[in-house]
C-alpha cells in the first residue's frame, strides 16, 4: 500500500509520528512564593516585626528581579531578538 492520496500527494500522519506535548502551568502569587521560600506563615508576618521586614525585603527583591526580566524581554523584542 502506498502513502499517496487519491490526488497523488503524500499523506503525513502527524498523530502517529509526533506524540502530543502538554504543558502544566502552575500560577503562584508573589507573596505565596516568598512565604514558601522563607518558610514563614502569614501569622509569623503579622505577629513579628522582624519576620515582617524579612518577608518585605524578599518581596521587594522578587518584584525588582521580575521587573528586570520584563525590561530585558522588552529590549530583546524591540531590538529584533538579537
């Protein structure tokens, strides 16, 4: 049996040759990520000013790095991906 269609074109069967790929996206809020990183709870933040300043510092660092990544991506897009 040939792999030609009735019109003479080759038939490519993608489902057999290439398995489907899937992605799993997990959305986390920045504060949840910082709390998980510092191994603190929201109760610790509310009750202790030292923990509050620690978490605030990591939160600001997270925002600073995130903004830097956005700026880099925008510059890369603007300059044509060089």
